[in-house]
């Protein structure tokens, strides 16, 4: 598979999917990104979402160098496999960005997306791109908190105001140069829970773009059924 031609006259949009995790909390016999959802590997649902969007120039997936499954998952065109996955999600993203040095421009946009969010679709991708626009700090899909929030510290329970609280989703979209700079500056990996938090550590405020509950992250076994329900409901009606 060949990399897309560079550079271009206007910024392009690339997907970067870290998929080197083992999914320990799923307690499955294989990495969770390869577990079947509606008869198709979870990661393939994620890849197909980006392949369905005409706004995405190319999709890159970062896996471990010895991944024995990925070649049977990716389509023949539109996706490039980067076998430089690291021990953590942040390390995989850093390695992936480094592998793309010289193949993408500094002002190209990178949409970093969790492999375990199979409910993404072209509509959400377009919404993120359009509503983020030229925002200097980029943007991310997120959901406003609607439930009552409780804090429990050492048995002391208190209600926390949910005003202004959002649940971060992915993709999280940033200029290539900014994302590289933000991750290089992140010296404390425990303080960086997602790509947006690395950008925020630079003193910037990414734009929050409302996502959708179907774009949930599959973390526990029960999440698979929920994801299947959303995906089944979102599939087009068969034609007669």
C-alpha cells in the first residue's frame, strides 16, 4: 500500500488509529479491536467509517510490529498499516506521527480515533471537520453530561455540578505540527488522558463538537451488545 502524494495546496484530513492495545479489561482471548461485532471485526467497522468519508485523504492504523491479524482486517486500498505501536496509546500515536514525518504537512489535520469506537460514521466525521473549521487548537467530539454527578472520596459523597461538563470522545482533530509539539511536551504521561489534554497543557482550548452516544468506546464485555444495538439500528434498510 502506498502513501498518498505530498504536499498538497490546501490542508488535508488524515485518520490515525492507534490499535496496539491488548484490551485487558475485556478479558477476551484476543485484543478487543479484533472481536466480532455484527459479524465483522470491531476495527474494521472503525476503518470503514473513515473510508466512507470523502473528506478523509487517507487512513493510518498503528499496530504492534508482530501483529498477526491486521493484514486480514484492512482493505486493499485506503488504509496504510504502521507497525510501530508502543506500550501505551500515547506512545503508539507518537510513533505513528513520527512515521508520517515528511508524508504529511505541518498544517494537515490528524483525526486520532480509538479503534474501539466502532459507532463512528461519515456524518460525525463531517460534523467534527465542519464545526472545528480553522480553530487554532483543533477540536474533538464530546457529549455534554446529562446525569447527576457524584464524587466519592474516602466514603465522603458529594454532588458535583454538571454545568459545563463534557465526556470526551474521538476523533480528536489537530494540525499535525501542533499534535507533535503537544505530545513531545507531555513529560508526565499520567497527566495526559487523551490527545486533547496534551494540547490543553500547552495553554490551548480545543473546540468541543457534540458527538453521539453510538460513538461509545467498547471497554467492557457488556459494551459489545450496546455497540451492536447502535450499529444495527444505524444500518440502511435493505432495498427490495
